[in-house]
C-alpha cells in the first residue's frame, strides 16, 4: 500500500492553477444534476410519503417507513453516482490485525465479498453498528454514506446522523434530512443529552422489533482538524496533563458514550465500527480542508486518488460503557423536563473509564496515520489491501439515485394492502 503525493490533490487549494473553462462547465453540470436528484427525491417524499404519515393506520406507517428507507437509499446512490461521474476514487480498505478492535485474517476472508472475477464488490460486516471515525474534511460524511452502500445488501438505506439544529430548515437538503429522521442537536449537552438518548433508544427498539439494519454515524472529535480547532485540543491536553494528538483532535467521549448506552440494551449483537480515514496528499500536521473541499472535488474535479480506510471492529458488550443492568430495553427514556434515565445518568467513574479507553483508541489511530504518511501503511506490518472502486454496482441503482422507482413501489404496495 503506497501513498502518492503527485498531482493537484497534493497541492494546497490556494496554490492550484485557476479553474479552466472545462472545470467551470463541470461545476455547472454537477450543480444541475445533483440538485435535480435532490429535488426529485424530496418531491417523492412530499407527494407520496408525507400523506401516509398523516394516516393513523399501521399499514400506512409501515409503507411510509419503507418509502423513507428507499429515498434514503436513493440519496446514497445519488452521491455515489456524483462521485463516479465527477470525482472518481477508490476505497482502499485494510483491517486492524494487532491493536484494539483487531479482526483475525480468517474473519476478514469471510467479510470480504468478491465477484466471479476476484474483484472486491462488498463487505459482509455486521449490519447493526455505530460508525465512528476521525474527522478531516467535510466530505467525511459523504464518503461514510457511500461506504455503507458496499456493506451487506446496502446499509446506505439505514443510516442515521447527528446534525446541527440550524441545518434543520435549510431548503431542500434540511427538509430531506428531517424525512430521513436524522437527529438535530443544539450542541449543548445540557439540553441534548436526553433528546439523543430518547431518539436513539427509539431507533434501536424499532430496529430490533423489525429485525432491520442500523448504522449510526458519529464523529467523536466533534469538528474538523483545523488551525482554529488545533489550539483548543492542545489547550485541553495541557489542562489534562496529557499529550495532544498529531493528526487528529482529542476525542470527546460524552456523545459516543450516551449513544452506545442508549442502543446497546435494545439492539442485540450491536457492534462499533471504528474507521481511520486518510486522504492522500495531506502532509504531516496539514489541515484537510486546505486540500479537499466539496467544491474542489466536485466542481474542480480534483478528487482524492484513493480513500485509505483502516477498520477496527468491536462488540459493544465488551466495551467499558458502564452498568446498564437497570435499563428497561422495552421502554424509551423519560423525555420530560425532570426525567431521568440510566442511559444518561452516568457515574463519574464510568465516564472517566470510557474517556480513557477512547483516548487510547484515538492515540492508536493517530499513530497509525503517522505511520501511513511515513511508511505507506497503517499497521506495523504489511496487510492485505482490498480495493473497491466507488461506483454503483447495478444499472437500476442509477435510476434509484433519482427515486424513479418509488411511484412503482408505492402503488404496488398500496394495491397489495
């Protein structure tokens, strides 16, 4: 596994040549096609699905939820198609073999799915997990959604993300995210902690009762590594009397701990998938947004040659998330102003234990990123690299990207009721 530093992607955006007419034309086409896809998905949600939400029937609710999963998958297909057409890249995946979350090679062999030509086409990973990763660029969430497309039959239909509450009413995108049942937070744990626990508990309970997949995406650092956030991380490290990270920020354990405690009692066999993401061209102590932005990748067409992804897999029952013996899995925490819940009422000793564990994991992650830059590999030894070109697997998925099959599915299901 080698890391290439040739090409425009290895130059800071500010030092790249001015955009050409071809790049400007590309930007216009991308803008039109992407927004057309978003509008078509949103229109289907308003026209076909919203009326179902208003009916007080079990069958209408079931049909509504199935439609939302379809449109969520449509958006996942849309962003993969945008990558395929405007910013092609390849996922280069490795699995941890030594440290925390190590996956034995015989298990990896069973996880990796290949076609008849020996090409890797997917990953047979657990279908209920919390996805955590380091946060370098805003495109991280885009590529996380794309990555889920290649797991099992496609977990891109079952993704959940936390977002700033201010994004809730952004035209088109914000409305669509509300339909997707994403979690909007004000970024104040005093007000968010119980809301997060209630929302995730309900999602976990529904996933277990319906035997459906669940992928909850969370970035424990809380924000991007940048010239503004690096001093804050360093200041906190000094206050704690610990060393700051080099390639990442110190992780914030509170949100992740609340999330795991809310989901674990209600979702059997829940896992945590830790992904170390690294983009070629970003130098040691460099800032990702100086090299990769959504604009530079999709308008200018300067895509990362590959996305280096190093995977660690944990069973949540084996993580130090504290005592949950008093939790009632069949109930959702009390959301009243004076409500209390085992999921969020956590003893300080249990918080400290999990915080130390997560910090150790992040230290391993940080060291592996340095190793990748210096030696061309995440691990201390050579590991098999599994490459998946980022493109849609089926022709039908290209139509799904614009939600073209939703009316057919909708009327077919309605007829069967």
